[in-house]
């Protein structure tokens, strides 16, 4: 475990921005620990397709204001099918109160975030992409 990574199953590389910016920023410690609890409970790998994003990440740059990935509260895991359903159920039970579901096409994932509840970010909330 590094000084910035508080999980045993997710590497610093997986948790940092994937846009090539080289940002050393990581998701929030409490969110990382919650992610690890979910991983321990599901009992299968959770390949992260997105975690912390920098302000210049193409998805964040296209937004009016930074999202929960930028704020360090969100993770997308590339699970599908029965694994995705189990992940969704456990993530919700463990305190990820905003969940997005993308289960069509090639890029399937489950979005989980535990951002503080505030205007514009209703919670609990579930949506599909």
C-alpha cells in the first residue's frame, strides 16, 4: 500500500486520472475505503474504468461544473451481467448513494459515488446511461 492508496485491491494507477495528465491526485480516502469494502464483499475483481478525474479530462472539461469523479467521490467499474447486479446491490448497501448503470454495448460499467448530498445531486439516486 502506498502513502496515497488506502486499498488492497486497487492500484494508484487505477485510482488516478486516466487522461494522461500525470495528476497525482487520488480519490478521497473515505471513498477509497468504501470501494474496498464493496470489493471485499462482492468477492470478484472490479476493473476500474474511471476514478479520480482532473479538470482537463475530456469528460470533465465538457461539463458546466466539475462532477463527482473530479471531486474524488466516484468510481466506474467495468462489471456486467450478474456481477453488475451484485455490485449494484452491495455498493448501495455500503453507502454509495448515487449509482449509474451502463449495461449496453461494449463499454459497460457501474458508476458509484458517495458525494455529499447537495443541490443538483439528488441522493439516493439511480440512473441509466
